[in-house]
C-alpha cells in the first residue's frame, strides 16, 4: 500500500505542475508611462501621432501646459466627451501633468498634409484670416496667438498644423455650442461666435493643407502681446 501511496502522491504533484505550467501567468504591473497611456493610442494613434484624417487630434509634441489643461477640462466637465471623462475622472492633477509631459516630449514625424478641400477663393479667405484676422469684427489673426509658424507657443498654446480638417471644424462647432469650454475668459468661444460657418471651413481647409515647417516644435514666445485675454494662457506676452 505504501508503494501505491507514493505513486499516487507523485502523480498528484505531476498533475499540479502541469496545471501550473498551463495556467496563464498573472499580468505584469504597468511600470512605465508608455504602458499606462496605451488606452490613449486607441483613438489618437500610435504614440499619440494621429493621421490627418478623422476627428482625433495629434497629441504628440503638443505643449505640456496645453495638454494638461485639456486633460483637466475633460475630467472636470469643461469639455463634454463621455469616453475621455470616464478615463480621467479618477486621476489626480499630478498624474495628469505626468501624462501631459510624456506626450509633449514625443518628437515624431507628422503625416503629409491633406489635399485642399475648398476652392481657390475659400483657401485665400482662410489664409487671410489666419495671417491677418479681421480687425473690424474683433477677430485677431490665428498667428497672433498660435505663433508665426502656427506650431503653437509653449507652454499653453497648441499648434494648428498637422490636424485633420474634420477635427478643426468640429472644435469650432463645439466652442459655439458650449460642448467645449475653458476657464473664463473663454477667448476661443468668443472667436467661434464671431466667425461664420463658411469662414470656419475656409480656415480649417487652409490649415489642414499646410506642410509643417522644418522646425515643427512650439515657439518659446508669442510674436507680441496676446490680442485677447484667455483663461488658460499663463502669460499673454509669452514670458
């Protein structure tokens, strides 16, 4: 009997070892920011560099202050987006700053610009509003805030090149409807109401069709004093 007991015991240990070998290994803890932000890349593309098609913006290389404010706005309800709020509603400010810093530090190539989607006259209108604005209606040039190269200004102002046409148009619509807001004074909401629908489309089409400059990084300073007070811009003169 003792021999049989040893045999049964040995078989039991063998079966336990086989079961352990075949069972799935416990998931490894996420120990890098690149692993933790993988849910972001489902919509924003690999490493946050979305293509120039669709409604999802590129977040790689955007100024860290701008990205941090947008994460706060999604979490706190200033921007109305169910999925983003669900992902962020339990995250603390320090963690959101770390996420913003991670994406801001990514230095990745941009996709080629989209083909023009509007007439020559519309593209000329879009370029005029981007470069000169319309002083009679209180519409400053886009370059006055987003930089002469339109690549943004650190730390708080995003670039407007390399973004999809559909996304740009949608954001103007969101500012007009109140789906996208920021701390007062909300300068972009004010501008969105001063522009017509056709002007918004012309601006978006011109921006989406522009190649990136040789240096696509955000500028260090604004070209001059900020033409409007904006609630999330720290320093109006870029200092």
